[in-house]
């Protein structure tokens, strides 16, 4: 009897794992990667494929749950029947890779996508009721609770968990064996694990509610969808996502160490933690942007570049599954995987950009105004000394190339002196009247009247001892390169760079730390690509084409994006 019970439970697991809905929809030409539980439930499936296919897919999923339980009930043991319900549900949520990868690996590189499994649950509940494993009222109770919570609160995942909690509580009180009680509890635990990301989104305020139409790539002409990858700059930023807020008091009291939080962050796959809404162009087009995060802190990008690249690739896949057409790499994500090249190669289904072109464009647009204001204050630009911090980088070198012919002396500061010298040699040939020096010493900035800084350092690099009174500083660094204490020096003016205000009145549940209604230029580039459909303008690798820089500057003006100065 024990052998037969184990065999029937294995069969129930395998029956539950059958991708029947996937097979039906894929044969009908539906891209099921855009039809998974990140966005879609039954109601959105109806919008995507219509009532016929949606109903047929629902019947197949519920049917396999019912079949698995009916087969197990042949032993006449209620305990085995309830455990079979759990086995079928686990099979649906965790299909065996060895069984399906040979069939679908060439298409996706992993098993077919699975939804929440609510229809499978409906099937197994019907099965345990029909077979008499539990009373009909006990099997119907979770459905009633599910309907009530969905109607009151709107969150399908929460409703599912509430229904299964009621079922587990009732079965615990019924005169059935311990295995049946554990089986009912197992359904709740399995669903809780399956919905952990949905729970996080509920806490963050980004989980779609029942009846809310979720945008999909290419489905509406008046709305486009983009996604952007962010990460915490400091441990304090880690708490900005509400799903992690509970950790803060534990860390502050020493109950959990910073090392533990870092280890947890390294093991977390990308997640949707925020959303930008209210962005609308003058032509009436809506731009919706999901904020994704794998909460790696800045030092991890240097010490574990392979991990960072893997997480960026996973983020691109998540963005595609969420229905985004363009995926932007923000902050330190922009430098991983050969500045996005490897990420794009791994996920060709979505456009990937590191945002470098429009970032350079905002600087190009801002510099003439900065220099004009500098001279309007009675300063002689031709006699001035300008310092370029981070001159080893593409953005800062672009600034140096623009500034060099307009000043008497140019200080190029960076980490790699040999590379700086090669760059300086190029500038010297084109600007013979400008004195150009290279250095790795921040103390030389004390001679500068103007400082342009664009580094990727996670902490400030410019402090009061580096700046003389009256200096103008254009800070393109994100986070800021200039320490707050520099503002106390008499006459110093600090101008933030690369900050853009999208059109329409943007709102966000996450503080991006660029000011209300503002985003970094690299994020704005992601939005502009989505709005224009000019996907070939994406920024990848270390090179930035001048024609693309000009394109983003022109299109930003047309679409209503404003550079904050």
C-alpha cells in the first residue's frame, strides 16, 4: 500500500506538471512569456486571447488538477487524496526540468512559464470534494473566502492565500489523518512561497489588482511600456522599498548584521519594486515605466562582476515578461556586461540601453548655458582653468573635448594616468593654445575656476580642500561626486547635471533622489526609445555615436522632456 501511495503521488505530480495551457496557447500563436503571473490572471488572459482560448486553457489547468486527485482516490484513502492535491499543485509550480527542457529549451532556455496555479487549485479542491476526502463545504470554503477577499481588497494573490489558510484551518479540525492535515497545510506553504514576490509588490504598492488592465508590449498604440534597473547606493537606500523596511530596525539594533543583509541582497533575483506613472507626451502618448531592482550595493559591481551581469540579464528577462519594450540600465548596472552588450546578447527579445547617449546629450545641451552664465558674472572664460574629474570615462572626456578650446588651461583628472595621457594628446593636437595637464591628484583642482565631474564612484570624491572660493561645479556624478560640505565655501556654485523632468507630471512610489518629478538622463533615454520606437538608437558598449546624441536631444525637446539646471 505504501508503494502504491507513493506511485500515485508521483503520478499526481507529473500530471500537475503537464503544460497543457501552454501547449494550447503556443499552438495558437500566443507568446506565453507575456502571459505569466507577473502581470496576468484569468481576467487579463481574456483580454489577451479572447474568451474561447482563455476558457479552454482554464479548463485544461483545472482538469489536470481534478484528474490527478481522482487517480489518487482509487486507493480509497482520504490522506493520499489530499496529498495528491498538494503533489499536483507542486507539479504545476515546479515542473521537472529534465522532462521539459528537451522539448522547450531551444525556445526559452528554461521550462514553460506558469501562472499562479489558481485554476489547478480549483481542480484539486473539486477533486477532494467529489471523492469525499473532505466534506463539500470544506472544499467550497476557500473559494468563498477567495471571492470575498478579491472583491474587498482586489489582490488575487492575497485572496488565494486567505482561501488556502481557511482550508488548512478547517482540515486541521476535521477527523482525518495527519497526512491529510499536512497536505492541506502544504498547499498554503507552497502558495506562500509561490506568491512571495506578489506579497513584496503588495507592500511596495505595485501589484496589479483584479480588473486592472496591465499594459503589454505592442498591444496599445497610445501607451508604451519601459523598464529600468536600479539598485541601492547605500545601505540606507535598501529600506526605500517597503518590502525591506522591516529589516531597518533589526539592523539598527544589531539583531541582523550588515553582512547578513549584503548576503541576502546577493541572493535576491531582480524584482519589480516601483513604477513611474503620469508621463504623457504632448501628443497624448502615455509612457509607463517599471522600476526593477536586484539590491546589490555599489562595491559588489567591482568585486563580483559576474554576479552583477547575471542579475542584469535576469532583470532584462523580467522586463520582457512584464511587457516592457525597452530595458534601461541605471547607475552601476550601466557598466556591467561590457556596458550592456552582453545583456542584450543574452536577451535579444527586448531592447537594452545603458543611457549614455542622452546623458551626453544633456551635458551638451547644458554646457553652453553654464559657460554663458559664468561669463555674465564678469569672469573671463578665455583666461579660466577648468578641471575635468573622471576624464578616463566617455562622458567626462566628451566634456573635456567641448571645454578645451574655450579655456586657457584644462586639468584632466582620472585613475589611469596612461589612458589620460593618450586622451590629452588627442586634445593637445586640436587645441594648441590650451595648456592641458593630466593628474590623479585631486589637490590640483584647487587651481580650477570651473570643475566638471562625472565619475561612477559611490561616495563623494570632491571635498572643501579641493575647491577654491568662487568655483563653479557641474556635477554629473550619480550619486553626487561633490560632498555637501563644499556648498559652504564662499561663492561656490554647484550645478547638478544629467537630471531630466519628463512631460505630464510623473509620480512614483520610489524616491529616485533626483527631486520631485525628475529622473536621470539614462532613464529618460529609455523612455524616449519606447516613445519613438527608434530601438536602433540604443546605447551599448563604450562608444556613443554623435548622431544618436543629437537624436535624443531633438526628440527630448519634441516630446516635452526638460533638462533640469
